[in-house]
């Protein structure tokens, strides 16, 4: 009889018969390994629990979210704008003291250019437009309209641009979005549900103030096809819209850089 036929198959238990020689009693190596694995797993579990208990993902300063970094940079840009504006005022004051040879005509042209560039304060009668997101649980208020999708309930870049363009069309002499003066190179851009304007970030509600003839400004807003489309969403889904005359208002001068930045080809 061959030994192969009598030997146990791999993965099976050895036959428990009286002829089978008994093994000496003791702890098997496999059992020792199993106990070690479970002990190590328990140690890792306890360590992970203690680490998680001591670390709050929402409050731990070492785990900065992208939004925190954006708002931090926005505050830094605001401080730099203020510093830039103060330095510009110092430069202008020095230029006036040393411009003894400048003719009155040249000085008048320079003042007019500064006014048109938006770097000077501007005072006059104003109209303010306020845009705001709809309530998150908004539903269609009028029959025949579909239930709102998320994009229906937030202010988009095109909405802000429509208001700014309409106000310029209505003869606005100067426009302020939130707390910043617009100039010819200003770009009104939205990322997600936030406004990015000249390196600073804003959340709704968005306020746009324009100085000019109030009647002409309001007529330009009412005649704008883009705003007429926006008003459908105001009436159906509850997007925020408010137009108010402010009386006499002073807009700040533009405080950012006036240098033009553009790409250059690599040689």
C-alpha cells in the first residue's frame, strides 16, 4: 500500500481513528499567528480611535480647506489694495507739489483723465440693484413651469454682467460692485456661487451701485433682454431682485493696479 493513499489531503482534517498516532498536547503555531494578528488589529483600532478623537477635521487648523485659502487670499488682496491706494495718494500729492511748470490746461486734462479712469471718488445721484439667491427649498410659483434645478436658484455671472452692462447703457458715470469701483479693465466673474472681482471674493447678496440719471438707469434695466429673462426666474422661483434710489452717493476711487498685464510669447 502506498504512502500517498494513506496521507491526508491538503486542506482537510487528519483522520481521527485509533490507529492514528496522537500528537503531543500544546499550542499550535497557526493559533499563535492568529492570536497575534487579532492583537495587532486591536492595537491599530485603538490607535486610530484615539487619533480620530483628538483631531477634528472641521476645526483642525492644519487641515485647511480650499475655500479658507481663497478667503484668506481675498483679505490679503483687500489690504494690499488699501496700501496701494495710500501710496498712490502720496505719489499724486508729491506730483502736485513738484508740478509747478505744468500749465492749467494740462492739469485740467489730467484731472479729466483720472475721472474717466475711475481712480477718483465720484459723487452723484445713484441707483442700487441687489441680486440674491433663491431659497434652497424654492418651488415653481406659477403653473406650467418645471420644478427648479440647482442652477435655477443661484446668481450667475451672466446676471451680474447683465446688470452692469445695462447700467453703462443707461449712462452711468461710475459703477461700484459690492465695495469696489469698476474700471475699463474690471472683469465680473463667478466661480460656483461666489463672485471674484479684482482678486477678492464675495458671497450673495450682491449689490451694484451706479451714479447717473436715476430714471435713465432704471429704464435701461427694464429694457435689457437679459434682465427680462432674469425676471422670469425672479417671479417663478424667487430669485432676489431689488432696485432702489439712494439719493446722493459717493463712490470710492479704484484702488487696484492700473497696469495692463498680458501674455508674451516664449522665445
